[in-house]
C-alpha cells in the first residue's frame, strides 16, 4: 500500500466515451519541474515551406502510457479504485507515465524525439513532432503516402499505438495544432474561434488570464494585437475585483471581430527574402512580416509587442527604433535569421548613427546596434507607407506626411535656451548622481550629492526600488536645488544625457515612463 492517494474523475468525451482523469494537482504543486524542452508552436511550422502540398497527421494513442514509470516513483501516483461489479475497493498505482502529471508532456516529448532520431525521412518530405502529434508534409501525394506508411510501421515496431479515429492520411488540408494547413497556407481552426467567442466577459483575473492565453495563440492573425489586448492587461494590474463596463465590451467585441475575420497566412519560405514593416503607436510596436509571391506581398504573420516603460516616454522616432529591434527579434523566430528587409516610416539607421547615443544608455545602444546594424542579412529602409494595410496593398494615405526624423528628434528634445550645458567659471560646483542595480536578487536605487573640498558627501540616501537610474539622477538634481539657493550654485554637474532627459520630464511622465 502507498501512503499517498489522489482522486480520479471520469470525464465524458465528445464521442460519448469516458476519459479517466487523475487529479494530480497536489503532486504537481510539490514537483520541481524541468525546463520544458518542447518545440514552440509559434515557429514550428516555419520548417514546412509553401511547396508542401500534401499532409498526414498522426496522433499517438495513450502516448504517455508507452513510457514505463520508475519503481521508486510509483507510490506517488496511487489512487483508490472501486470495482463497478463487486464494489470491492483497492489501491492501484500507475506503472506507466500518468496523464495529468505536469512533467508527462516534457518527458514523453523528449523520449519520442530520441526514438525519431533513428528515423530518416525520404527526400522532399518533412517530419514535424510536437509532443505526441506528428506531421508529415511533402510535395507529391505518392511521397507522402509512402512516408506515412513507413512511419506508421516504424512507430508500431517501437511499441507505440496510433489513434485511427484521429489519423489524417495523405490529405490536401489537415488540422494540426489548432491550425488548418492547405497548399502552403495556414488559418485558424474555426472550432477554436467558436470556443473563444462563446466565452462570456471575464469576471475575475483568473478568467482574464485564461482569455489572454486563448487569444495569445491567435496573435499572429491579429494586426496590432498588443494594443488591442492592452485593456485586459490593465485589468490585471488593478487592485480588487474586476470592473467590467460598456467600454470593455466594445474592446472585446472588436477583438472578437478581428478573430472572426482573421486572414489566411502564408507558410514561410526560408529560401526567399522576407519583408518586415514596422511602426509604433501608443507605446506599442506593431507590423507585418511578408514575402512576395507573383509580385504581391502575402502576410506570414502580424507581429506586435508593448514597449518597455522607459522607451514609451521617448519621442516617436526613438520609439520606432525600439520597435524595429523588438519586432526583428520576433521575426527571426520565424525566418531563422534569413534575409530580412525592414521598412519603416522612420529613418532607423540615421537615428542609430547620429541621435540615439544622446538619449539611450550604452547598454541599450549596443543591443540595438547588434540587432539592426550588425546582421549581414538585414537591411533598413524608409517607406512612406504608414500601416500594415498600406504596406500589403501599396496605397499610402494622402494625409501620411513624410518627416525628417533627425530634425524631429531635435525639435522634440530641444534644450531650454536658458539652460547651459557648459560650466560657469565662478561659484561652487555640486556633483550629483543616481543609480539603480540588482544586489542579491533585489533592485536597489539611490542618489548622492557631493561637493566642496575633497568632494565630500553632502547628502545621499536610498530611493524606491521601482525607480530607474535616470529617475534617481533627476531626484538628485532636485534635491541639490532644494538644499541650496539656486543663485549660490551656478553649476550642477551630472551626465550629459540627463540634460536632455530633464526637458522631456513632463512628456515622459504622461506616457508612463
């Protein structure tokens, strides 16, 4: 007998049969899970290519039960069973990997991957594995049929069973990982869309997270997704109960409308160049990744990400620089660092080379240069197009005014004419500084003011751990001005970057920076 015992539940399936579900939540809470070495469905289909015209999908039956469970671990997975005829109760233990255990998908996926390393696909055929779901794709019907039969025999020889009811054998259109694949294109499974539409407005933060999880799987099909779900993330950051009003209903219906009218996306061809349009709006980076076919741009995926709080307070042209870096990183997950042309209404290369260093820290600047300038397969271009729709169909709006980024940044960050950057010869000098760094896993922020003989510390102290280094420096300047009369301290010295940042303080605060 095992000292452990967890309940089992019968769950009715769509076909009328029942699935045995073992409630292992208490076991899962006490399990230190390994890092999930599972393929990312976001990028998995990039390996297919649009030339594949025929598919087979193989779903392994009771896949986890093909993995034996170590004798020492079996006591943890014991449960009570009552015989429906004799009503005799007894305790049973799993001798195979149980369903419902948090580590089961990861462990089985790795085991199956090792088995498949022994299998070599034929020429012109691609095999993709996601946990226990296998996809075979090829250019011709005969190749896919022969490969499917060979793989089925291989799996049988390894002791694995296949679900005949779920087998999709040599078809032009198949359902795989919530997508429908057909002739080099993919679209969202209508059943998935129907399921999302049936969800009522969320009443708790848990329900909001569930909705975000379901919607997030479809984000590649929704233009500027990050902006459209921002209202849901704002609900999560609010204290107390979730308050849902008519405005939220309007946002949710707009999101559902985009989901219902989601476009068909092309599967990427890694041998051809990619085109990435990028722009920014309301603190969000958004764009579309495309490839050209017969002279027309076809969307591979819509990309979007929220800018970080610091960059959201910057001028629009500098935000566009950050947006390009963020979306290039996202695009590389699909293109596998293939040839990429990045187009934006902003002169990204000019900003990086001439203006960025005045407003961006060295660490950020090195990161952006590494992403946007150091890649031999990436080119930056300026376009008059303003949004993904114009980019796809090549029709710039009449009110889309071109602008010169360098002069725009200069105007938006113009230093006050009465504020001099050069030191005055007379009077005392104060030196101020602020910092924010992580010490022993905790962020620590503070400031200091020094001056006089030997640069003695006049004042120093801790600040909130949520403050950035730039905010700490601004506080140090304000404290220096409060401690001494302004006409007695003609020079306060700090980093040059702070001179410009101080003029942006009002705008910076309004944008949440």
